C-alpha cells in the first residue's frame, strides 16, 4: 500500500473535517492544488463559480479552472478531480457565489423559477465534473426578506442535490446582524455544513483597529467574535457538528497604531490591500505576540503597523474550542497562503490538534 493510500484510509475515519478554500485566481500566482498536504486536508472548496441573472451556474474562469496547465493535467479544477482519485478520502465541492455574484444571487433567490434553475444548473456542473457537492457563498442576506430567500434557495438546491448523494454547504459570517435575518433552524435542515467565517471582524472599513479573527471579544457582547458566532448558531438550533469554524490565512493591517481599540488611521498590506498573506507574517523586524484573552496573534511595527492574524498557538486554542463545543471542525481561507513548514503551518496545526487525544 502506498503512503498516500495509507493516509487516505486513516483520514476516512477521522472525526473532524479540516477543509480549505482554493481560489481559482491563485493559478496566476503559480500555485496549484497539488502543492497541498492532503494528509491533513479532507475537503476542498473550489472558489468560485458565478451565477447569472437567469440562475445559471458557470465556472468563474474557464482558463484557470479547465485549461491552464496544472499538476500535469488541464485546469486547477481538473487537478483536484485527479487528486480525488489518488486520495479517496478527499471531498471536492464547488463554491458558488462570492463577491462576483453579490448582486445576482439576491435576484435569483427571490424567484422560484430562478431558484430552480440554479439548483438544476449546479447539479449539471457537479455531475459533469464528478464533484461531491456545492458550497453556497451569498455575501450576504442583509434583510429578513433576503433571509427568507436564502432559506428558499438552499431548499431548492437540495431538491436537485439529494443528501444521500451530494454535500450542500453554505458560508455565513459570524455576525449577528446577518445571522438574525435567517431562520437557521430550518435552513440547517437542508445543509450538511455551515462554514462560519469567523474573521474580518475588523479591517480598513471599520472605525477602530481590532483583532480581525478573535475567538473572544474583550469589549462586550456586541463586538463580534468566533465564540459569539458559534453560540448564536447553536442557540438558534444549529447542531455543533454542522459548524466549521473559519481560520484566516491572512492578517489585517492598521497603520500608525500599536494594537486594538485605536482610531483607524489607514491600512498597509500587500499593494495597500489592508492584508498580508500568512506566509508573509510576522513582518520583518517585528516580534510575534499572542493576546491570550482574545486568542489572536499580532505583530507591531515595520511596514504593517499593527497586524492581527492567527498563528499556530491561536489555532491550537481554536481547534480545542471546536472539540469542546462538539463542532464539525475547521476551514481555512485560503490554502495557498499557508507555509510549507509543518511546525508553523496552520492547516497542519489545526488537523493535528483536532485529532489529538
């Protein structure tokens, strides 16, 4: 038996999901799905497929997805389907939506015919590619009516993706302002997993600096955190086993400040984006520190100012939190931003902690 098949047999019996998002644009950076360590990954969300106003689902970048030379085959999605043959434990889902479909998804979700079109179209892509299912990323159902439409959309998708054959998941933010619009108890009946994006709590768009992926809030119940998002889901009827807690493989930068709670005075980051990839952290000339109360890593100084992110220490705490709460596991955005060094890899750290006794 080969070492990869041994790992596959081990992973087929694991209790927790350790999932990653793989964005198709990373092909243009020279990244490929074959570079990942599938000894620590049992699910990949391939992002994104787009939605048209008539409910059609189509690959977001046909060159990157299906034609670019990638791991000896054509396209990054083609590479993942090839990897599925090598790693039988691996589940590959197509993520539908994202920011590119933020305007069309509310239109489609509000109409029964269009919802059915989306479900039918998604099923066609899944069958044609040999995928394991669909991950819905609607950013975000912002009103109670959109929350009702979200429920109707996942119900329509489930009709075309029966739960005995396909996985159906959805990403939702750990923010009560969004979650309260959705009947979560009913919605989760149709979903295998909710991917709770427990990050981006603070950034260049907020008035103050803060830990962008804190597990616990230090400033009252109204400040978002991973733990409060999980608590809200579970108190709304979502079983813990259906929740994956999100880990960012990037940091958020706040210039001219030394920590959380200061007036936002601008963002650094790669190309002025306000973020640094995890493999670029801590910044040169800075010292990494961990806020143990909030459960957040940071570095201060250099070209990033105050940069807030996750590191192996915080991921160990978050993975332990998952086990204590009976959650389904972790996911990471996005896989190519991790480091190769297994001691510092967040994906490896999360997997090992989830499955340690």
